[in-house]
């Protein structure tokens, strides 16, 4: 056993995640100033965003609709009257001195997130999903800090998992699954590089068999799937080593340094946190009316994990292939559309194969996305049909795919123009076989004397004569008959 | 009668008929400010565009363009109402130098109605106080006796209206801040139902209690002003979406069969004899006019003061967190660390504001929330239920506005003593109800007395109707001698 | 009247980011102590099962359409800033404290 495996045989890590996801709205959560990434500093503010005296919040319907969509998609209980609360702390990127958030009456509770982990579906419970507003950005430059409030007031949801993940892989998978889900539902672009999705992790370890949770630390600055994995993995080992040395874990917030591959405790604050939450008197309770709930339920598409399961079950796809197809909604939609145009018992696997090798390869080579694919599902299904009914061989099929992808021409038209239909007509093939045999008496002798390897030579000659169009199965049959072996 | 003491409604009517020009009305007001405000100290800033706006109204009238209901009427605003391009300080040093880039909704509505905003009025810092002595900028005197306070926090508004420096003013009322100074200065002060008037652009003190309302020389003016400023506002989520009646139509002079509740809790305690006497005259008048007096009980009233002094400071501590010396206002720019920047900048609040921030922070701390803030909010529910019970039997509730008439500067030695000045006005805010203070006579020392009427939610019309009857018989006809 | 302990006054002042001079601290101990003692009367009011009021006039939140309006120009946003560098607000360096 490796040292790590030994440690993990004794100790059980427990991981909970808090993920902030920016909601894809056009305007801010509580005021109409625009939301946009990368605008010049402090160009997206208004009196409310600046925390000016006399301003009041007015809540954005789209933010509620998007949060509700996530709540419904995660099977959460939706609170009939959710409430906004003020969370107080002083920080230069927080103009009002409080963040409008939700405290003891959040919009969503007791949901779950399904992960596709190691080929199977694993359900992680969610404690809550609540609405809040983002803060601005502080940039530290020498002895001063600069403040840009463009991001201040952007609507967020905070998704809080239960502490019930046990490996860094699982935690990273949680992030991927949430990322996939919010993109699938167009709740957020969730671009982690743009800070549209951000993760904090709570990590503790305990002796296996123990019920009580160990002292936890909170990891910050883990804003990529890889960082989530690496930081948690590092923290698990750090905590176990510390406990094995007989030391205690200090409850603290630690900042991940991706370059160094280590974390450091954040410098302790000058005052203890006391957020002094209270219901925001400026904002009456959020009531999800029947119409909004109805349209959310009605508009809910088949979710990625359900689709993953369907692909494995109904189409017999390998879990890895199914998982790749559901990574993006457009890819899954493409697959479904192609299968619909070309139904059949095995067509799912055949089409998945075409998509995962030829289509994704070609898209990648052309720096294209599935949404901008020059080859629509109907055309791919035509091509699959040509191969399946023996009009062309699989090998030719790949050439036709390449040309059709590049030019947009219909596969059938290319086949006809290039005259590459497969020759399956026995009479025609026999004629060619006879010519080949007549031209190669030595090889015929050799084969009949027992040189089995020469069979391939005859197949090759027939293919050469037909520019590869001979149906390989029929050719092989006829050659066997003709050569008598 | 000279232009000086015309009511807002009279001014508007004379301007509309051509009898008077807006310019003359505004000039008269500005002349009086020039003559008397040194003595009164009501104004913090004048709006330099006032004459221009008045000229424009005169031009529009000549051109036959339609005029709003307050066209040409000189109005002034409590300085916690945000005015675009005109310094707004809430009488605090913390907002020194801040020029707002926007107008409060009530200011927009006044402008749209043709009102000419002539300036900004003194108040207690961030509206926290009952005497205007907490202004960080200047002292405002009571026009009836300049050795006395005008009340607060809208003391500048009450004094300016009482002294005839403007035809009317807006104030804000969180625990009595319109009604109490109105009573002290002998003017009408109306606090509308919570949510009747938009709070957008009102510098927040206690968000669940704050309301804007008019201070005026007549009940009719209060009705007219409310017609102009009331209404739902998409910018204020707590504003009520209900039609705005023509409140002036309520002033029928008829209170026959009006059921007037007399809550013994408001009459049992220490009340100046002159005030008690004045209230007896009000009762007698109402009975004489056919109203019925009904004894009622509002048992939770006695908890209003502690509940208020938990809720209001708690919300204030939150609302005032934004004054951090980073984006606007005063700042300790010599601070070396961020912490110091915060602490030293915020040291610029005055003593009462600091006290309330401390109290509110205390009450909201984790572990204290349930015992203080939540408890106080539960008591508010009980106070409101008392009134809900009362509305089964009565249409309005009558009380004195204040237990005493205007007191001398420095008379209230401790904060708690000062807080008692609002004892009769707080419950109204805690329950979100409309309340009006209407002058009903003078004390032996010639100081004004106010009667308070409290009404059902959104029933300002009934308050105005009853107040109008009181005004017509018991109203003060004398002018304050300091500004005569 | 019991004064509020100095330590507690200091903690609250720090939480509220209020610098108080020694004399102010002393005054706060006494005044806050008196006011808080006065609050204590509320503890006697039975409130079991009474919902706390958060809005005097009950209503549901109205929702605003997601339509962006023009922002303030950066020059206006920073017009009153005590410290600025170009279009950025400037504060002394942030170390440690603050947001979670």
C-alpha cells in the first residue's frame, strides 16, 4: 500500500462545498445597471450599486426565475415565502456595508445534485440554494488597494452541499456536474476563469467508523476543477498527517496557492465575524407565484444525468461515451436529433461513435463548437445510412464525412459525384476476381499450397481494381469460394 | 393678507388665476428667509435655481401650458431628501461635499407638480433626535420662542413653515419626526401610512419605520401635498400599490357619526395641564359636531418606546454602514490602514448617531438577536393588533401629539429623557399607521399645542377630515412673534 | 443603573467600525447601560407564538423586469471619492480582515 492509501484506510475525509454561481441576467440583482464582463472599471454602477444614501433595492425577476430553475432541477423544496436578509461586514468591495443575501428563509432547501462518478450516478444532498448579490473586486497594489464595483450587485446563487463527499475526485465531480447543469439550463455561463462560478470547500477528516465530524477548515481560491481537486487532496493529507502527529486541527480559512501546490491560513481578522443578519426591511417576502412555478416546471428539459442514464440504458452506450455526450446540452441534442433521423437498434452506438471520433475531431480541428457545426444531424444521419445500407464502406464513409463537413455538400451527392458506391454486385465482383486470378498465377499457387497470408493479397488486389469500392464481406466470400479454401 | 402667509393651496390658486406670479411668490419667500432665517436657522442650503424655475412657471402660464397643482409654490425639503445637484447632508458631517446624482421620488413628484424647491432644511443628524439639537451643522430655533427647540427631527421643516419662510415643507417621520415638531411649532404635520409615499431618495434611518410627509400651515395643504407625493413607486418595493384619492375632497367639515377612540393609555400619564385642557376642548368640539367618543384600550402602547429604541437603532446601524469614507462623503484620508480608515472616518458621526449605531449593533449581535430585535418586532405585532382591535369600534384615535410643549435648548439631560419626547408618536410608526398632528391652541406661555389623530391603514382621508374640523375651530390664528 | 462593561463597549465599537475617544467610551458605558436596562422591560412581554413584524403593511415582493438602464459614467461614480486613481477607488491596503 502507498502511504496515502494507508492513511485513508484509517481516516475518512468529509467534504462539503459552497459554490457561488453568477446568474445570467442582463441587469443587476437589485438595480438596473448592466451586467457585463470585462467592462472598464466602475463603468457599470448606479447610485444603488455605489451604496449612495437614499437608494433602495428592486429585485430582478430574471434572477428569481433562474434560481428557481436550479431549485426545481435539483429537486429542492421551494419556500413559499423566501426572505432576503442583510449580512453585515465592512470591506471596500461591499458598498452598503452589508450584502443582501438569504439567511434562515432561503429560496431552496433539501435538494440534491446527481454526479456521474466512476461510470455511475451518485447523488449528493444539497443543504440549500440561496440568492444573494455579488461584491465588487479589490485589487491589491503595493500599499493600497483599488476597488472596481462593476461586479457589485450581480445576482448569485450560493449552492451549499451537505458534507457528504469523501474524495477530492468526488468534489471535483460535484463541481463539474453543477457546472454542466447550470450551463445546460442556461442559468449561468459559469466560466470559472471569469469568476462566474467560484468554490469554497469545507474539509475535515475523522477516524473511520466515527460519527462526529472532525474540525473543519475552509479552503478558498479554488476556482478551477483542477484546483478544487488538488487543494482538497492536499488538505486531506495535511490534516491526516497533523492528526497522526497528535496535533489538533485549527478551524481556519486557508488560501490555496496553485503555483506552490500548498495552502496557507489567511491572516486572522482583526475582529471575529458577526454578520448581524436580520430580514431586509426594504424587501418584502419573495413569493414564487403559480405562473412562474408552472412555466419553470413546463420548461424543464430532460436533465443531463437523466439523459446519461437513458443513453446507457436505451442505446447501450458505454458510460464514458454517454457522459461525454451529456457534457454539453447541444451535443446531447445533436445526438438525439441524429438518432431520431436514423432510428435503429444499434444506431445509437454507431452515431455516438461517429460523433465522438469524426465530428468532435473535426470540430476541434476547426475550433468550432457543436452549435456552429457545419454538419447538421440530418446530414450525419444520411451518411450513417449510406454506410449501413452498404452504399459505401466505412472507410469511404470517413472520407465522405471529411468532405461533407468541409464543403457542406450532401453525402449522397459526394458519393455519386465521386462514384465511390460500394460494389456489392456478385457478378461484377466475380469478373474482377477472375481478372485478378488470371493476372497472378504464382500467388494462386502459393495460396493453394497453404500460404494463408496471401488471402489478404487477393483482397487487396480486388480493392485496388475497384478503388476500394468492393464490398469487403462479399469479396471475401467470393474469393474463398473461387480459390477453394 | 400679504403673499407671505398664503397657504400653498392659496398660492397655487392665485398663480393659476394670474393674481400672483410664481416669481413674486418665490421672491417673497426668499426675502423672508433673508430677513428671518438668521434668527430661526431653518435652512442648510438654498437651491440656486429657484428663481429660474419660478420664471419658467410664469413663462409656461403665459404660454397657456398646463400647470401642476403646486405650480409656483415655494417649498423646502428636509435635508435627508436627496436632491440632484444640490448638496444633501442629512445634517451630518459625514456627507459633507456629497452632491447627489439623482432626485428622490418625492422631489421628482414635487417638481412635476410645479413646486419650486427653494432650499434644504435642518434636522437632527440622520433624522435621529427630537429637538434638532443633534444637527451637526446648525441650531434651529422655535419661531414661537427662540430659546426653545422646534422639535425634531424635522425641526427645520416645522420652523420654516411656522415662520412663513416657505409655503410648505416635506419632512420624514420615523418615530414622530414630522408630528412632534409640527406640534411644537404650531403647524400641521402628516405622517402617511407606511408605504403610501415612496422612500426612494430618502436617506434611510430605520427602513421599516421611515415615511415622508408634509408639514404645512393648513390641513388643506397637507391634503394637497399628499395627493402630489403619494403613490406606488417601482423603485421602492415597500411602496403600496393603491390608488391615490383626491384628499382635498375629504375636507367636508362633517364629522357626524365619526367614531373617535380615546385610548386611556395616552391620557393616564404625565401630560402638561394646558395640553390636557386643549385636548378636552378638541373632544368637546368633536362631540358638538356629532362625533362619538369611544373609550378604547391600546395595552401594548407602553412597550412602544423600548421596542422602537431597539428596532430603529438596529436598522440604523445597518443603514449607516455605507458611510465608510471610501466612495463619497467625509473620510480620514490620512489613515494608514484600512481598519483605521473605517474607524476614523466613521468617528465623524455625532454623539447621538454613534449611540444609536452602538445600540443597534449591540441588539443585532449573534446571540442577542432573539432577545432584542426579534422580540421588539414581535411587540410591534402586538401593538398593531391592539389597533386592529380598536378599528372594530372606532374610525380614528385621538391623543395629544406630545406630553409637553416645546422645551428649552439643553433641557433634556440624558438620551432616555429625550426619547420620552416621542412617547405618543412612536406607536403609529411601529404599526405602520397614518398619523396627523393638528394645532389646537396655545399654552399659557403662548406655545403651540398639537392634537394627534391616528387612522386606519391608507385612511389618511378620514384623518384629514377630522383634523380640518379641529383646525377650523381651534386652530392657531396668531403668528409667531419672532417672525411677525 | 449598571454600566455596560468597557470590554463589551469596545467590542461593539470595533464591530461597528467606530473610533471612540476615551471620554466617549466612558459615556457609552453609562448611557448604553441605562438604555439596555430600560429595554429589559420587553423581556416581560409574553410573545410566545407571535410572529415578528418585518413589514407593517404586509405585501409580496414586486419583481422588476430584467432590463438594463444606462450606468453612471465612471467620472460621476467617482466624483465624490475621497481617494481615487483614474477610474478606481483607492483605499489603504487590505490585509487580513473583512470578507469571509
